[in-house]
DNA sequence: GTGAAAGCGCTAACAC
DNA sequence: GTGTTAGCGCTTTCAC
């Protein structure tokens, strides 16, 4: 029996309303009771400012109404838009969102999956930087439903949503060729990742399908980042002045490339067309605004959230694996419309 | 007594190790036991892959090891850098982070504070868009420690960290004057907020201290956003062609202003110097890179987290209120170093 | 050092 | 309808 101190509990309310704790629980959960009982309980609860203890509730019910989202980097706009969509799906359903930034450390990712066993979260959306055997092993034993945003081996018994960076890259390179570009350089991010490899495949595919031969000299692999992009572009332009366009593995790299072009007095897009990837706010921020491939971060986030929710209150339906189609946002860095230099020159 | 199904509990371990659940708990929490007991419990736990139920633990201990961060918009880089710093402080201490995007809806903010009563989170860092009387009232009754990032009335009994947008604006405007600018326009964000008013104060203060008279004609109030910034800049430049510089209330507005300048063939910074605020990644993304005032989002996040943690495991020390000093990041949009146009012209 | 037992606050059988 | 009671899984007295 709670004494004067401490927050009110079902017992406090029961005492005040002159009923049993069971009635309090029933009324508060809308399980029907005599009108008089309802009134008295509700009044007592209101007067005391009662709020049910969520932890106790979770212990009893086995569900916490909490979901976890683990991604490599909170700062990355692509993941931010996933967060936003996940929130949009789950918040109306009454879920809270736990955020976990793994800093792209694989062991951290594994720990997140393992810690599902502490029953603190009802489910997990995991966005791994790279999927290893250890991942597959841990995922197979996960204590709660998991949805992976990324590419899993076909054998995996885990729901997943993947981007299609091959097609995305093809879109970009094809667009550059349609703009009349022939010497198309490629600034790729880390190549030892699935997306890194896929972009390379896409780049070569698009060129070949147009009857062109990919020139390894025009491909640079580097870390993500504006500075890295600028350095890579300078290197390419030093070695191959004939380059008329560059496709970059993300918007930061593309902005860096644009900076390099400006530094060398190259007009965008007349002398160098630039295409980025992710279609983040940065693409719009650049001058001229960057044409960019949207790999559907937002949509992947939304779908992952929907899959997880379905798994949570749904039954044991089969494993799902969806692929989100890329989309090209065409802006001035390839078409030249509305840019200052274009206006000044033409 | 747990049957074969369900995850292992203290009872499962106890049975397997041939000891009581109390001993299991002691060993698992390092409370000392006979070496033999320790060995057997640890072995049993390892074999069964036991992970303690965090919810049960929380119910008993009254602490969830969860913290909540509520801010207006997950997408805003300023808040993202707060998230990052808060993580950096609290994660090593074993806290999980619950994220809450209020979309700048005051009622949502109030709900977050109220819901602390459900004991689901040990503490809250709240970043309100605007502090109302209702906020103060709810904050005063908060069931858990709260730290506010923002300006609170002096009477508030709540820890807080505030930015100094007055000084920040003064820094920016003073810098422009030191660069020889005299017709300094001001594109402000929503003026009915504390930061909005403070920026106006700072703008007028800096001009007056230099013996100049603020011209209301050179001040535009608008929503945040790149488009809004471009429109505002065009309007200003149409009406007052003599403007030689513009200070903007955030980086988005500044980027918009830069786009407008480019559209009108105005060279930055020769013909129009531009200063932004927040020093987000966008500032670096612009071309030329934007000079921007850093209001210390990251530092505010860090300090808020430290305050909350101190309040959590510390005693009842007095209410703290810290102010973070702004810092100016000078880049090409005011100095002209390294920009293409500068190089081309000089 | 160890075990039995109480209890954190809640929900849900189960009797009445 | 309503009250009594039994747990959810854990930590922590309290005896031994």
C-alpha cells in the first residue's frame, strides 16, 4: 500500500475511488465497468494526475512499444530521412523510437541485434554498412523481429529492403550520355562494400550498353566527403583534361567535384557536367544545383518500418525482400538551365 | 518455473547451476560469491546465452537507463549535431537514446514532458521551439529531470543551456563591417521567437556601436528555407541595389541569397558578401563556401547531456544555466579567398 | 556465502 | 461487474 510519497499507482487510485485495483485497471484500459465505477476511477486518476508505469506494463505484457533503428551515422542525410519516415509510420501506432548510431563498427551492429534479448525493444531496423557471416549468424538467432535495410544473401530468413545502386548508377550515366557527354569520369566511394561494387557495375554496364569502353583511368575510388571529392576531381582533371562530366557516388563527393571545377574556372555544366547520388539537401544547396540520383532512402525507411510493424502484430508470414527503384532528379549541373555562367556565356 | 520454451530467466540459470535465483543475481551483478558458485552460474548463463530482461530490471530498480531527446526536427543539421554529442556523452555511460521529433508542435513538447511520468525514460533533454507559460508549468511538475536547450525565464527551476544569438549576430555584422561593408541587409527567420528577436537586437546593436543607423527597409522577415532566402534576397536587391552584403538567420537562407546573387550575376563576395548562421555542412557546401556563425549546437548538446547525467546520478545541486559563446567561421563568401570569380577578376 | 521470500506496478484469470 | 490473487523477471533484505 503506497504511502504518501512516490507517484500514484493503481493502488492509490483504487483506495481513493473505493474500488479494487482490478477495477482501476479495467476502467483505465476501457474494459467496461459500471458507469458509476468508471466515473469514480476516472475522477480519482485525474485528480492525482495518474500516469501508468510503462515499465510495469511492459513487464506484464511482454511488449515495450519501443522500436530500435540502428544506422552507421546520425549525421548522414540519407539516414536522417530514413529516421523521419520510420517515425512517420511508427509514431501514430504508439511506438517510441530508439536511435542507435553504430559509427559503421560491425561489432556495434552485432551488439544491437544481440541486445534485443534484453526485451527492451520490440523490434529492430538495422542498416548495416556491410553484411558479414557474423551478421547472418546473429540475425538468425535474433530475439525479436528484425528488418534489414541493405542487401542480404538470398538464403537469409530476414525481411529486408534494398536499394538498387546498379540501376541508379545506370540512370545517371545514361543521362550524361543523353546530354551528349562522352568522357564520363567516375568518383566512387569505398569499393569494398556492396553499394561500392554495384555502382562500379552500373557504371560499366551503362557505358557498354552504349557501345563505349570503360576506361579504368577515369575511375577514382576514395572516401566520402567534400574534400575527398575535390581532391579526386583535381587528380582526374590533371591527368585527363578531356573529361566532360563526372558521376559521383554521393552528393558530398559531387559538391567537392563542383568546387574543384570552380577552382579551375571550368563552367558547370558546359565544360564539366556533375551528377551526385542520394539527392540530399546538399544537391539543392550546390550552385549550380546538382543533378542527383535518389536511391530512395526515404522510401526504404518507410517500407522497412511497415515490414517491421507487420511482423510485430501480424503472423508468421513469409520472408519479404523488396527493392526500391532509383529516381533521377535532373537539375542545372547537367542541363545548365538557370545557372549564372550559362546565362553569362550563352 | 519456466518450461522448455521462452528465453532463459534467472530461474532457468539457477536450476541448471543448482543454486538459488538469489545467487544467480549476485554472481551476474558481481556481488561476490564462492568461486565455485561463480563458475557454475557463469557457465550456465553462457551455455544458455542468457541476457537479463531489462524491463524487469528497470521495474525493480526504478531506472531504465534510457534518456529522451526531443527536438523540433530530426532533419535539421543543428539538431543532428546535438544528437551526436548527446550520444557521445551518454552512450559510454550505458544509456540508450530515445528520439522524439516534435515537428515544432508545442502540444507535442508538453506531451513528451508529461510522459516522463510513465517512468519509461530516466531523463529528458528538451529543445523547444518556443517556451510558453504552459511549458513552465509542465516543466515544474516533471516526473524526471529535464534539461532545456533554449532560453528560460530567470525564475525557472530547470537546468538549461542557451545559445547567444545576440552576440552571434553581432559577430557576423561586425565582421561584415570590418570587411568594409556599409549597406548590410538582414534576412531574418520567424521574428516571434526568442532567437528571432535576439538576432534583430544583435543586428541593430552591431550597427549602432559602429555609429550606423539601422534601416528597417533592409530587414526582411521570412520562413527558413533555401527558396525563401532566394526570394527575400531578390526582393531586397530589387528595392535596394546598393546593398553590399547580407546577413542571414541560417545557412539555408544564406544559400538562397547566394543563389539569388548568382542569378543576378552578382559576384560573391565582391558585389555581395553573404553570412549565414549555424555553420552547418551546408555552409561548406555552398560556392563560394559561406562564412557562418556557429551558435554551438554541438556544444549545447554536450553540455545538456552532461547536466542531465549530473542531475541523474548526482545530488540535488542548484539549478544550472549556461550560455554557449558563438564563434564565427570565416570563409570565402566574405573574404573572397580561393573563389573562382575572385581569381578570374582580380 | 546462500536460500527463501518479498515486492517493484501492472494485467488477467478466476471466483463470486 | 467486481474483488482476490497470481504472476511477469528481477534485485534485495533477512535469516540461516
